[in-house]
């Protein structure tokens, strides 16, 4: 039995369902940006968006450039303010460019709230958000999401980029982690 079978309680979205959703999103995005002369700048947020970014980019029928950003996770003390630290910035200017942020999940919304503020200051022509997963139950700040794949319940989801303590990002599906995994872990610490 694969190790994940002991720790995943349910599969929410299998590989085929994810692939179909990525294609639907890619068609919408390609149609919306097809009149632009310049390539769309996809900004993937490390590390969770890696697989979604790679699949989405390859499903798009418009020219794109790929940029990556990494930010530090906020601790409990900074969570409410949304203050985060930029670990890796864009390699290029986005002034006057059409930009699409690509995220794996919008949870509280604090990460995107920070990123939208930060990137808007660089005066892009447009700045929109595409997320594979949306978990509205925990949202504390309103985020304008232009493209959204699936709404997920308020459970610990892993796979297809999403991790539990850096593990399970490579699962080809999105599943729900058994609560005893992370409650046990917390108890051990
Ligand atoms: C996850 C996810 C989003 C963020 C969403 O990243 O990739 O960036 O959390 O949460 P929020 O809406 O509550 O801000 P995480 O900090 O876990 O890092 P990772 O992408 O490297 O897993």
C-alpha cells in the first residue's frame, strides 16, 4: 500500500478532473488575452503553484512569459496584518504589462492581499488572479479572483503542489489529509 493511503482520507479531485479544469481555465484565459500584442506575464507563487503553473502555461494558446515569486510564511503574530517577507522577486519589470498571478489556493487571502498591493505599485497595465483552489470558509480579506478552478471545503488539502510539512506536493491528485496526521504532529512538538 502506498504511504499516502494511510494519511489521505479522501480524494477530492483526481488527475483527469484536474486536467479538464486546467484546460477550461486555459481556454478562458487564452480568449480573454488573445487580443494583446505582448505576451501575458504569468507570475507563479512558489512553491505550491508549481504544478498548476506548469500545466496551465502549456495549455494556453497565447504567448506567455513565466515569472516566479517566493514569500515567507507569516507567523501567528503577523498573520492578521498580512505582513510577509519577499524571498524571491520578479526578474523583470511589469510596468505596463498584462500580469496574471497564478496560485494553487486562496485561503485567508492574506498572501494575495500582500502580493496585489506589492505588484500594483509597479504599475502593470492589468493585474489579475488565477487560482486552482478557493477555500472561502477561512477568508479574512476580500480578494478579486478572475479565474477559479474549484471551491474546496475547510479541510487540509494536499497534492498537486499543496503540501503538508513540505510533503505530498507530488501527488497527482488533490486529497484531504486525515486530521490525526497534523493533530498528532502538533502534539509531538
Ligand atoms: C500557500 C499557498 C498560498 C497561500 C494561501 O502557500 O500556496 O500562497 O498559502 O494562503 P492564504 O490565502 O491564507 O494566504 P504556503 O505559505 O503554504 O507556501 P507554499 O506555497 O510554499 O506551500
